């Protein structure tokens, strides 16, 4: 039994205009606007650019994936070639059994030539693709090398700024740490002279009172935070900027081809 009932009695249906109501799709509605006419929908924001390192890693992953695909294609091609050879043998054997010996050798040779030509074309296409891929890989490696060299130089320059800030704030502590490190190389020497900047002299004089073997000297030619050691074994330059320059040259030298 139908549980739904018409609100209009059958006797009165001819007195009313009844039409079917269709619902509209929300997806077809125009976007909402404010009184000024501007759309209220949230605009899409472009994605921020990826970092250089992420881009290079994605490029290498893509190239390696392409290499795997090409290798897989070559294997499949070899399998198809072997399968075609087996099918060719079957066709040849059937032709022999059916007595179709006339022109058999010509047909066999033609089939072999066509198959060989097709396989060679596929191989040449793959070789060209692999060569192009190798060239792209080489260019990517060169680009990565240049980028790594640039980033290393930037890192070294940042380290320089950190060192200069530390020297500016605590030059006497830097000089003491550097002196203690260099003095380890002249423990067996005699007539040891340690030259430091006048501003660092009081601090080192207090900390090295027990080192009777060392003659501490104040010298304005020594930069803040730096030291100079002379002894019977020779001299050691503890100038921070000179040591930093040597370090930077050594790091960048490793990137030369």
C-alpha cells in the first residue's frame, strides 16, 4: 500500500497546474560575491618554490627511474626476439611438413631479415635514448658540483662571521685556546716565546703563570684573538684570518676538476 497521499483530491486535480520540481546542483551555482562584486571564494595560493637541493634530488631520481625503464624495455625486447625466433622455427617446420618447399629458403631469409631489421631499429632507439640520458646525467652532476662548491663557500663565509663575532666579544679566551693548542707542538722545544695582542695579554698572563718555560710577550702587531709562537723548533703563526684563509682555499681546492 502506498503510504504517500496526495494533498489534492483526485476530483480537484483538473483545477490545479501541477509540475515536477527539479533540484539544482550545488556545483553549478555561481560563486558568492560581496556587495562590491568581489568573489568570496578563497583564492588558491601558488605553492612556494622548492629548495635547490630538493629540485636536484628529484631530477636525479627521475633520471635513475628513466634508466630503469629503458633497461626493462631492453630486456622485454630481447624476450620478444627470442619468442619470435621460436615462432619462426615452428612456422618453418610446419612449412616443411606441409610440403611448401618452393621458396622456403627465400621466405625464411626474408622473415629473418625483417625480424633482424625490426630488432636493430628498436636497439638503435634505445641506444640513442640512453646516450641522451647519459648527457643529461653529466650535466646534472656538473650542476650539482657547482652548487655544492657555492654552498661550501657560503658556509665558510658564515663561519668567518661567527668567528669574528666571537673574537670581538671574547678575544682573550680565543687567544688562550689557540695558544694552548699550538703549544702542544713545541713541548720539547726551548726558548719558547708567546706573543699576543696587548688587550689579550693580561688574561693570558694570569692563566699561564705556571708555564715557566713560556715567555709571554705583548705585541701590537698581533691581532686580537691571535697568537705567534717562536721557539728553538721554529715559529707557529696563530693569526686567525690567515688560518681561515688557508682553510677556505683547502676546501675549495677539493672541488677543482
